[in-house]
């Protein structure tokens, strides 16, 4: 009666994921404007800037800004894409820097040099039969938009984003089929400057500001869906969620209620993008917290009509929570979201919970909640790698992490979850968004660069390079063998 699922889909989009600001460098080359991430230094000020609590509109003397050179993908993209092609990538998730296309964000005409750069990158990817998966805005806002308009606080951002999106769709309509609007849209509630270019003013109601900005992004996202479907009818437009299931610390019902609240905090923006309306629990939250969204007459209709085609998400770790204040003292903030330490799970060097089973759980939860195709667009292990004298990196710990997660993705597919692809985070070592470090490495390809910016930028294949190449070549066959 029913056929057993025995393999990954034939057209499964194996690949890797990056962000412009973490790989490109060349931060003012060929007419590019300054971006918000270009003003995030390494060290203690980085968190102050990312949370919107430190005014930052120009680089400061004496600070090191890792995005300015990053790993110089801008000048080395052919070499890097050739390595992705050697691994057999079916897809490459990347983002476009808004400030390469419109240096100030509100320019009348786009910067042709920036448009041509991405044309060249897409052509190089397609030469190796690698499908571009493009994020329109990945923590990368032109500084002028933050300085002049207050970032996504201001409704004018909707029209500016719509113009930017349409420019991309018209230019790349014959080269890019898979798009996403905002990277980890829920992150703006936790890292306002990173996610939305927001710097808080003295006396501002932070909750009111954040949720109004979120509304602006949601309307802009819906209008981008509309434009994408009109300009590229065969394209798929997705949203992108920083995901990760949450466990109750105990069977106490109050613990489970805390789980629901934490998950809703992550899901509600995706609920709107996928289902087309604010959920009841969000409306109650707004009422009880005195949040009054300023809506224009057509906003709710726009949200209702122009929902996304698929759910993109990142999964690095699960979380755990409790209603007990004493339990909450046993808390780790290794990840942006933080978590009660789960006694059943190990953590990475950076305090992130390692939970392969959570991948299967998260896939099933998202499938049941949205009933749309899923695309796992970020997952991986950040670790310190050792480059040995013979130019080898024995990263068996990374292979083990990915191997266990791939097995759980296969189980989710057997469960009936529709997953169209998997792009691991950082297929090549890149600048960490959270810390600005290079030593927190995710890649299959080692980049000779240090935290202080020194290094040759030489690319070196790790052991995991060859392992992942074999996984792709076999389309993950071993994960379905009994």
C-alpha cells in the first residue's frame, strides 16, 4: 500500500552555505558602500554593536574589522568555486551585499560593477552545474540606511528593499532559481543592529521598536515574494529561520509551557511568512505588552497573499529550558539564544549543544507546522583545526558531527518530511559572525588566516573535504542502508 522511502531525492541539493560579509572582503572595492557588518570589530565591542547598544557609523582607529578582507572571495571566487565543483556540490548558498548593488541603499541607479561581480560568480557556479541559492539580505545593510533612516525602524525600508529585490530578479532571472529574503529573520529580536541596522536611542521602547521593525521586514519580504513570482515565474522564494527544538528540563507542565514560549519566540515571524497572518499568540503578546504596530491599510492583505514557497532554516543545536529559577542558573550562552545545560548532551568548544537527534525533531516540527518543503541551509561544527606539516587537517570530529546529522536527516526523510537540500555552514573557513574569529572553523577547506588578520589566505583541503565529496557522489546512500 505504501512505498518505503529508501534514498535522498535524486535532485537533492547537497552543498555549502556562506554570507557575503563573511567571505568576500574587498569591502570598498569597485564602488561598494560601507555596510553595518563592516563596522563590527573583533573583541568586546562586537557584541555591543550587534545588539544595537553602541553607535557605530564609521570604522574606529585601532579596531580590527574582519569583514574588510574576510577570506578575499571577491578576488578568489574562481579558485573557491573550482574546489566546490571538485567536491561535487549541487548547490551553493550565498548572499548578495546590498551595498555592492546600491552603495548607499537608496541610490537612484545600481552600481554596475557590483551587479557584474555577481553575474561572474553565478556564471562560474553554473559552469560546474552548481545551483546558486541566494539570500537577498544576510546581516548586511548599507550603513547609510542605518544612519539616515534608523534601519528597519523606518517604513521607507520596505520600498528600498523592494527596489533592491526587483533589481536582482531582473538581472539574474536566468541564473538563479532559489532565493531567500532575510537570513534568520528572527535574529533581529536578539541582535537588532546585525539583523536590522537598529541602534537604540535613549528612552526608546525597545520592544515596540523591534516588533515594528519586524513588521516592516515581513511586509518587505512578502513584496519580494510577489516580485519574484512575477519576474521569475519558475523560481522558489523562501524564508529563513534560526531553528532548533527546545526540550523541557523536566516533566513539570510549567517547564513545557516555557518551551512553547521559547519556540513561539522563534517561530512567529515564520508563521507570518508561511501562513500569511499574525498568529493569535503573537496578537495576545502585543496587547499584553503594550505593543501597537503601525499598519497601513494594505499590509495584512499583502502578508496574506504573498507567502513563501519553502522554509529555509539553520540548525546547529537544540536548547533546553525550565520554569525553575534555580535550574535557570545552570545556563550557557554559547549560542545567541542561550540554554539551560542539557545533562544528556555534549557541547562544542564554543558551548553549543551537539544534538543530532534534534535535527530530526526540528525537521518534523517544521514539516508539521508549515507543510511546505524544507531546505536545511545552515548546519555545521565550529572547531579549532590543526594544520600539520604535511598540509593535512585531520578533522574527524567534524566528520563525526556531520555523519550523525546526515543520518538523522535521512530518518526525517523516511518520516515523510519533504527536504529539498542541505548546505552546510561554511564549506570554506570564514569569519565567524558571532565573534569575528577565524579560529572557529567550519569548512572542508582550510584558509590560512588568523584572528588578527595575518596569514597567506592559502586554501588547503581537509580530511572532511574528501569525505563530503564521497557523500555527495553517493547521494548519501549509506544513510538508508539497513
